[in-house]
């Protein structure tokens, strides 16, 4: 009997809560405003006319945005890395900020699961919160070896406290042509 595998597994189940009762108390959240989404879409190659349809404004000029922090200009639990070369290691730095919406005094420790050929590090390895709504930032560095075109592998970063588990999928893939989309620049060097 063959086992069916969803090649886009990480994208299929993501980082969200499956249990609605537990979703009421997630422990940590990733805040994002309209401007961060707009900056991310600029990074992904959208222009002012295509963004106008999404955000309802004709006055967005992507060239006027300052470069974002980290590889994807996004504050989101999921991280994805598109390999740039079929021969060389690709490195990306992801900056994230979480807000404590759980217990005032709580400690979250990081656990990393990295697939073969990928090195994932996080700094700091522990987040120490002293109040509700406190924000703390962390940095994830992903270094991935080249892999076959259209291949996708996944790992994860899990923040665990005595009450909550907050999971961030990390997806690494090699696009069909082996290069990132035109217009994207290398970002987030170490």
C-alpha cells in the first residue's frame, strides 16, 4: 500500500490553530498592520497599480519604502526561502516580533527541526516575558544547500512555554528555474 504525501504539507496546514477552544489563548501573536503587508507585496514584485486594487489607494510607490528588516519584510509565523542557486548555499535572515497575550510572567524556549541539508538557528533561544502585551523580537537564520529543481523541504521553529506551544513552519524550496523571481534582491545577510 503506497502512502500519499502532500508535497505542499507545510503550506497545507501552516501555523494556525486547529482547536478553536485553544485558539482563544494562543500565548503569542504576530502583529501586522497594513503597511507591513504592503511592504511585503512590494518585495514580492507587486507595483502601484496592482496594489491599488488590493489596498484601495492609487498613491502607493514601492520605490519609496525603506528596505524592510529581514529576508521577507514580514512579521508572520511562517518563513519561506526560495533557493537562489543550484550550486551554492542560500542564506536568509528572518526577523520576527511576538506579543505576549498569555501569562504575564512566562518563558518560551525554542526547539528547531531542520530537514537534511538545512541549518536553522534562532537567537535568542529563550524569550522571557514579564508582562502581558510585551513585545520581544527574535532572529532566525536559515542556510540551505542547493537541491533539485521543484523540490521542497520543511522544518519548524517551536516556541514552548509551560502553557502554550507556538509553531512556525519553515519551508525551503527550489523554484523550477533555480533562481528567484526577477526584481527581488538578496536580503537579510548575516
